[in-house]
């Protein structure tokens, strides 16, 4: 075996000989993760869900192409999102949020909120650094949005064959979705561990070159 060939055994031995360096880098990485946590408060996400289906006995399918049927289904179910994002709903949520002491703008609501469809399930989410606030805002949004869906249907703006179920309201989130302390410390420690291995490898190579010189 030539000196230019990679030897896993020698590589592992180099790292083990400098185990203290790897350990130190791992600990420092964890500490940096903890420091990062203090400058970035954890963010919590509350989720309300809707179950939206079609009454197939009333859905117009006669004389329609199959691809257009799917298109019409998606358009009809999309009224859920349309109602939730309508100007009236957004403004009413902002006004209602003031009743529990939250100064909110429409831009804040849209920035921190997301809507996702999973087949017949629609998920309405809202993120906040305060778990209770995330729950209150998303539930307020869900209830106002549901009333808008029914209003749209009564006025003919939403098809009559779409069945809007009342939302399942969110519980208070218990775990942060980002910037959790444990996750940040673990990520920092892992990055430190990798950095320690790289540094120990470079250190070993430099030491070897010095000995040869």
C-alpha cells in the first residue's frame, strides 16, 4: 500500500488519538447552539383542520370530459382556500384578534399563516412565539373562515354540492416547530463533532508533515 492510499484504520486512529479535540469541538458546538437559542425564541404552530367533500349525487358529471371533472372538483374544493384568504375574512380576523390583546395586521396574518390541502383535509396553520396566541389566532381564523364558506355557498359564490364541515379547532401547541432549545443544541453539537473530526484530521496531517521535514 502506497502512502497516497486512504487507510480507514489509520484515519480512525488519527481521530481517536485526538479524541479530546473532537470532544471539545462537540461541547463548544452545543454551547453555541444554546447561545443561538437565546437570540432566537422558539416558534410554535397551531393547526385547525377542515373536512371538505363533494356531494356526488349533486355534482354535475353528465356530458363532462374526465379531465374536466377533476378540474371542476379542484376548483370547487378550492373555495375553501378562497374563503380563508378573502379580504373580508382577513380583516375580520385582525379585528377579532384585538379583543384578546393582539395587535395584528393583515400582512402579519398572511406571513405567519399557511393553508395546505391533503385530499379532503384542509389544514390552516398559524405560527407565533407564544403558544396560546398561535391557538387563539388560528381558531379565530378558522371559525370566521367557516362562516364565510357558508355565506359564499348561500350566495351562490361557492357550489351547492361542496360540503363544508365545521373546523376541528387547534389545541395549544406543546412543542416548537423551529428554534427548539434541545434541537438547536443537538444540531450545534453535531456540527461541532464534524468540525472536530475535520480539524483533528488536518492536525494529524500537519504533525506528520512536520515530523517528515
